[in-house]
C-alpha cells in the first residue's frame, strides 16, 4: 500500500513529440511527495523544529510514454529510514492499470535550517518519519 494522488495530463505537460515532458514527470513526483508530507503535517512539524526535508538524490527511470488526457496515479512510499537519510520510492501508473510510466527513488536528509547541515534522524523527527513509513 502507498499514498497516492491522481493527475490528468494537460496540454502544458506535453512536449513537441506529443508526450509528457520529463520536466512534467519531475513535477508530478514532487507534487505527490508534498501531498504525502502535508497529509501527515510533516512540513509544519519539521519547520517548528527548524528542520527541512531536503532531497539529495533523485533517480528516475522513464518506462513508457504517456499522452494528453491520460490520468496518472502517482504512488509514494517511504522505504527505509536510516540514521542520516530516508529512502522514498515513487511510481507513476496509468490510472487503473499496473502499467508503470515512471519509477523513481529519492533520498532525503533532514537539514538544520539554521546552518544548512544534515543532521541525524532521531527522536521526534524519526517518529514523524516512521508515521509516513507506516502509511505506505
């Protein structure tokens, strides 16, 4: 199980070849991550601690093109919470199918907003990330 959103492909997502542009895929993935974080109040929670979730690695595999008016499901799940980083997996499916359009792996760190340095994931910060992971 994973948290997911749906997005309908619009004209402004399309490139000159009539397919969804890679920039749009990146935005779809970002929207799904923000939705997951918002659903668990993670943005406000970490902000009150002067922390930010910072993506440090983003690996995207483009498996199949998608086109105007396709409806996509973007599934997001926390895979692993380590001592200093968190691994997240995302997949974009053609709605209602098991056809994978894109799969991605993201690595996040918690950044101290006062000095912009990555910190260990512990205490209440770890508990909040575990809430996100348990929803997946």
